[in-house]
C-alpha cells in the first residue's frame, strides 16, 4: 500500500509555508477519479434541482406530471448534492494526502462509483416510493438502497484507510489535521449506521424505520461536512496568499479538538435505544452545541487572516471569491439554525445556507487545485463571477424560504400542498424559486468552468 509518498517524486503542490500538504505526482491519477465522481454527482443534483425549483414556483408546478415527481427529485437531489458530492470530495482530498492506498483504496473507489451509478439510475426506472427521512431521504427500491449501501461501504473504507495513515503530518499541518477529523467523523458515522441497523427493532412503517435508522448517522455526518468546509477554508487561504490568524500549530489544536464533541456519540449509543425520545433529543443537542466547535474559532481565524492579508491577484480571484462566499453562506446558515421554531421552510433555509457554504468551499478548492491536477487554471470572467452568482442565488433562495416559514409554509411540500393562500406566501416562495434558479445557473457555470479547464491539460 502507498503508506508513504515516493520520496523521489516532485510535489505537485507546495506546502504553502506549513499550512497545507504537498501532493506527489503519484497521487494524482486516483485523486482525479474521486474528483470526477463528485462532479458527476453534482451535475446530476443540478438536473434534479431544476425540477424542484419548477415545482415550488407558484403556477409552474401545474406543468409537471405530478407531486410524486417532486418528491423523487427531492430525494435524489439531496443525496447527490450532499451525501455523495461531499463524501466523494472527501475521498478526493484524502487521496491527495496519502495516495491510492493500494488495492483496498481501488476497491473503495469502485464501490463508491458503482453505488453512485445505481442511485442516479433509479429515478429513471420508475421504481421506488420516495421516503423523506431526515438527512438521508431514500427511494424504497432495492437498486437505490443497494447503491447507497455500496457507496457507504466504499467511502467508509476510504476514510478508514486515511486514518490508518496515522498522525504523521496532522500534529503540525492544518489541512492534514482537518482531513483526519473528516475521516474520523465519517468512520464514526458508518459505525452508528451499522449499529442502528443491527440493534433497531422490527418496524413495519418504512418512513419511521428509515427516520430512526438515519437520525444518528445524519447528525454525525454534519461534523464531517463542517470539517470538510474548515479544511477547504484553510487550504484556500494558504493557496491564495493568506495566513489565518494564530499560526499552523494553534489551528491544528483547534481542529483536532473537534473530535471532543464526537466522544458523546458512543455514550448516546450505549445508554439509549435507537428511536427513543432521549436518543433523538441527545443527537439534536450534540449537533446544536457541539457543531459550533471548531467552526466558529476556525472561521474567525480565517476571517482575521483575510482582513490583514493581501488582496488576491487575478489568477487567485476565483478561489478567493469562493472562500469569501463560503464564509458568508455558512455563517448565514448557522445563524438561521437558531431561528427554527417548527417544521416549516426555515429548516431548509438553514441547511441550504450551511450546505451551500460547504459546497462553495469545495468549488474554491477545485479551482485552486486544477493546475496541481495537471489541468488548465480556472480563468476568465465566468470563473470570477460564478461563486458570487451561486452564492447570491442561494441567499435569495434561503431568504424566500425564511420569509415563507414565518408565514407558515411547511417544508417538503409542493404544488397545492404548500398552502399558498395569500399574496405574501406566493411572493415569498416566488423569491425562493428565483433564487434557486440563479443558484442552479451558478452551479452549472462551475461545472462548465471545470469542463473547460479539464478538457485541456495544462
């Protein structure tokens, strides 16, 4: 296995003064495959998002075949845009750090890729009732569920291989420490999923069964996603000439302390039965309070580095714009989490802000590393504007959802079921739809910029 990079290989990316990792050339082929898997998932998520936006614009849903289409699109969009995109990108970054990791690393990617293909194909087979379980909604189809299972095994295996690499750089390198935090949270999430599946009592109601099964793993994965964003912020800062406040060793200490809230997960699993009120409440409390650490201190350290650092040069502007927009959306999403008072559209406003904050960080890292991967740099006006178009559309989207929520519009609804019985409710959801449409354009622009860069080698 590739436990150590070839010492004779020339690093494809500098360590940026101890803030990020060096990437040997030997790691690049496998890393490209993981990145491509993530981009394919993101493209699929964008296609299904078009249906979601149409379904929520007042009057437009009448042109759709039916409300089931909305729910099928919602399930597939969420799983592709969050679960698969984020974790495939994690695989990309783990592979940059420690290479293929031998035959087991290749098997991990193969499982994840086949699983993703199954998930993307299922909606076109016309099978599977959509079940809107929190965090990981599903289509109750053997093909879809089998795809998720294969993807989960592949990513968990890849995360374990990353942990197996040890603490060689993590004690002094913030990006390596961040990737270790993401890998640890991912492995712990896989553990909670397996344990819940084995220990859960027989439940005949599919909606309740999947809700209970995915509640623990969904909460633990939020720590992995947050860690992914923090790692992206640090890499983007260092890669565009900034230095977060406090120095690399302080940042490493803050990042690795992010493991502390996760120590509560085994205790919750040991002390309470899956699906009990205490089990559910404790996971909510863990994420509500533990999720603030270490996101707030790392975000402040990065922000201070931006304020005292140099302006970005022309070549760095796409990546730097993504960093700024990511911090903004992640902060707005986190703030909205404290305004949730029921199961209305403030809930998706909150998680769209946070999720898009993570996605923008990953978009920026992609722009930053395209030359490292052997591709052309992300250049031109579109690359500089794309992060702001995507972020601006999402701000309008979550603004409309927040407004709708305070007017009483419930989440996970479309068509007449939304209850848009006033001008204010229609206007609010119309604003959300407009913002969603702009965000979709911004997302496809990102894919277009990447395609232009990747089809022509640097």
